C-alpha cells in the first residue's frame, strides 16, 4: 500500500515555498540596494498622476514639498561638523606608519590628482555683465580664507558686490560730460556658511595637532569621535532619504512645464563622461609620464582586469583583491608599497567621484539660473573634494552628496533629486576612474621610492649577514666549549 497524498505532496510544496522565499529575499535586496532609483520612479508616477488628476493648490504643494525640505534641512544641520572633522583628521592615517618622506610623496600625489580632478570639473564659461572681475572675485575668496570669527564663519561669509552710487559734487564738476553715477565695490557680510575659511583653518588646525606629539592622540581621538557620531547621524538620515526623494521628484514633476530638463540631463551625462574620459586617458597618464618618463598605458594595460571588475561591481573595495594581484604580479610593484597604499587609495583616491560631484553641483546651480561666481565655484570644488575623499568622508554618494555640497554653499538643492536616475550608470564610470587613479598613484610612488627600497633591502641584507656571522661565531664558541668539556672528562 502507498501512503496518502499529503505525505506525497509535502516535498514539492516545501520546495515551492522555499523558492518563493528566496525570490522574495532577492527582490527585497535589489530594492534596498537601489532604493533611491525606486523612489525616483515612484515619484515620477505619483507626480504624473497628481499633475493630470488633481487640482493644484498652494496648500497641497506645501505639503508635497515638506518631506524634501526636511531632508535638506537635516543634511544642512550636520554639514559643518562633518566637513570640519573630516579635514582635521584627513591625513592622520599616514602619520606614524611610514617614513616622513614616503608620507610626503603620498600626500603630494593625492593632492595633485584631487586638485586636477576638481579643476577639470569647473565651468569654462565667461562671467556675465553683472559678475565681478576675476581679480576682484579672487580677492573675495581670499577675504573668506581669513574669517574674523570661527563661530560666525559657520553661517556668515564675506561678499563683494558692485553698487551703483551717485558721484560727488566735485567729481561731477570735473567731468560734466560723464554720467552722474559710478560703480563701487562694497564688502559686506551675507548669510551662508564660509566653507573656504572653515576648510582652510581646519587643515591648519589638523597639521598643528600632528606636530604636537604630546596631545596628538587625545585630540585626534576626540575629533574622530565627533566624526563617527556625525557619520552615524548621516546613516540615520539616509534611511529617511528614499521617502523624501519620492516627494521631491513629485514636486519637480508638478512644477515642470516642459520636458527640456531631460535634454539638459542628457547634456550633463555627456559632460561627466567626457570629463572622466579626459581625466583617465590624458591627465593621469600625463602625470605619470612627466614624473617617470615611462609609458603610462603599460600601467593601464596591466591593471585592466581590475578596471573591468570595478566597472561591473561599481565598488573599489570589492575590486581590491584583483587590484593587489594586478599591481604585484603584472606590474611588479613592491609588495610593501601595494599592501600599504592600495587600501588607503581605495578610501582617499576618489578622483572620478570628485569630478562628478563638481559637475553635478554646478549643473544644478545653473539649472536654477544661479549667476557665475568664482567664490562659489571654488567652494563647490573644495567641498566636493572634502566630502568625497578621505577615510572620514560622507558615507553616501550621488544625489545625497550633491545635496550636501549645494546646501554648504547656500544654493537651491531640490532639483538634485533628478540625479538618482543617472547616478547608477555614472557611478560605475566614476569607480573605474577611482581605481585607475589609485593604481597610477601606487605605480608612481613605487617609482619614486625605488632608491629607498634598494637602500632598505641593502640594510636588511647587511643586517642579515651580520646576524649570520654572529650566529656562526656563537656556534663555534659552543663547539670549542664542548670539546674542552670532553677533554676534561677524558
């Protein structure tokens, strides 16, 4: 006799349930990893529905704008402590782990590539008729580098404006044929954080702490604790981000009168990709060639498997094992340099991300018809470099980092929510450039440190030979002592 049907159907039903649970877990994992993109599409659907089937009013628009405005205000609240603590402890990981010469070379390579990447992302258009001249705007930036009060610098900055005033009676009498007004430059304070001054003096403060050995560890531990608390607060805000993005995209759809923004978004993608290609194929190879007089494309060919994996995985950390293998086996880079520098380069070498964030912030600023201002461009570039690089950088990428940057320079940031639709593709390109910049930097440091490595190897061999001679001398004396003891016994 056979068993009843319940016993026979148990295994197939259990297998189906297990398969459905695995599919559900995979779907939840995919949605959680792409929560911003999913929120963006939900915002588009909700915005189109409300645009065609709901009567608009000021009260409804205010309610739709509220969640997004709360997100921007929360990010703005923690921007200053995050930037200041990041800059102070930015170079501390190199302290005490390597020689001063090697640390100086590593900092020089990192700073040069970062400055070039954020400079490449700045606009090249001319200023409008009402903008300041270059020298006046540069003086304005220098004024902000020396704030009169560190507390006031958190919410107030210097600004030079051109004001049209009437001429004095004596001036009118001397030149009656000219106009009775003239333009004068007036320096005054405006609302908005002075990021240039805060970053500059945070850097000075961090260098002073590193030089005072008595309080270095205590001070850095205190500032690192502040940075960790701030990053934890950012992680908590990121849980709220998808919910706010839905309403931000909805509000943008309701306000859109045409679809020109899609054309502008396509231009933005082209500009970012072109900038990354120029930086990866021209700027980085040129730096390597000028410093080493060697073919830089041999390095690119050697690390190509790591670059391909970086583009596919969109993660520098996940690519690290393959990067180790390419640098040590294919490029013959010293193992001590690669094992020490590549993990650090994975965290601080974010040239592609810096370029993307600079272009994204300027794109959103121009989308809001913000006039060109050299001081704002410099602040955007410096803030992008601080938030994207360093072991204490902001624990977010894409649109959220752009929110940080725009709010740091007191610019409208709501339109940055459209970047969630393109950041997945562009993030792969940025990761590709990040890994390439790290590999070029490690190869450059290896070339600069060849003489030191040879000296170190020579000292090590000399030390080993001395130890071997001492060991042989000890063995010889022990043998003589043993022979003397045997003679005494006889």
